[in-house]
């Protein structure tokens, strides 16, 4: 596949794959094409035991991924939105299931579906200016409810992030367990390089099996039910007039 919205490279004798979301003019927002390209990469890595680490980051300094591309979402029918929302679920599942350790370099805003990508990471290193949010409610969409309470160490804060669309900074994200560590100012690339080097020093097969054990033993395990419920609710609200009003206002502001 020819990649148009991501860039893919290999380093360390092909043991590390680096994927960059490459739509800086759109704050690396996820649309149909980017989902397709990410699926292609993930499916290839699922069969590639020679790769030990996947590093996922965003182009530019402003955003890792600002979420779903509202230009795409605003044109959808209810059935189309269900399919689009399912892409977020699918990429989360595929990244979690990879035999490679997934390192997220959160180089800026990580909102909505971008925050879901962060939660799919095994190790998340954030730039000091990174911000995290589930702001979907402000454009009339249900988002974040399936994953955020399961990934944060503070249920109450997860509810605030979903219901109030509150943003959190990198340090709070680390305290809540969403982020593994915060890099020094200007030191994100170096911090990622150091982590990758430490991972590559481990026995490759054992590293992969250790990740699998961690993912499979996480609790509670019922993500399938949570995802299904969130998608059902999201599809219902997507057809409400108030969703259309809020989304139109968002697209027309400024």
C-alpha cells in the first residue's frame, strides 16, 4: 500500500517500526484513509515476529492526534457513523493485540480518538505540552466512556473528562496512569530512544509474551460489552437534532 496520511520507517535492523500520523494541517486527525493505512500497518505487524517495538507519534509539534476528522464525521448517516466509530474500536483492538510493544510518543494534543490511540499504547511518553481529552460531548457525540474509566486510576476524573470534556495536562495524565512518563522539555525523541533501547535489550520472544500476559490479564476484561454499549449510544445521539446543531456550530466557528 502507498501511504498518503502516515509515514512508516524501520530502524535497528528492522526490529523497530516507527509510524507517524502525517496530517499536521489537520492536527493528525483520523479519517477514513488514515484508518485504512493504520489497519494495513497493524495487520502486517501482527504477522511479523522480527519486529519488537512499534513507535507511534504525530507530525508537527501541536498534536499527536486531535481525534476524528470532523469534516468526515459531519457528512455521515447514522449507519456510516457507526462504521466510522467502529474504526476507532478496531485500531485500538489491533494495537493492543500486537505481539510488539507499542510505544506512544504523545507529542501534543491527544483528543477523542487520539486519546484512544494513547490508551492502546503499552508505554506512553508525553511531551510536557501534551494535553489529553475526550471532548466528543461538545459536538454532540458520546465518546470515551468505554475506555477511559478502565485506563485511568481515578474513576471520578474519568467521568469529569467525558461528561465535562475537561482537558488534562501531561503531568496529571501521568498521575492518573494514562501516561507512563513525561519527557523533559525538548527531550521527547531522546526519551523514546532510551526506552526503545531498553526494550531491545530484552529477549524478543519473552518480551512479546510478557506483553501478551499483561494485556490478557488486565481487568476488568469485558471491553467487548463496553464498546458495544458505547457504539449503540453514540449511534442514537448521532441522529438527534442537537448533535447536528452542535457539530454545525463547531464546523462554522471562526
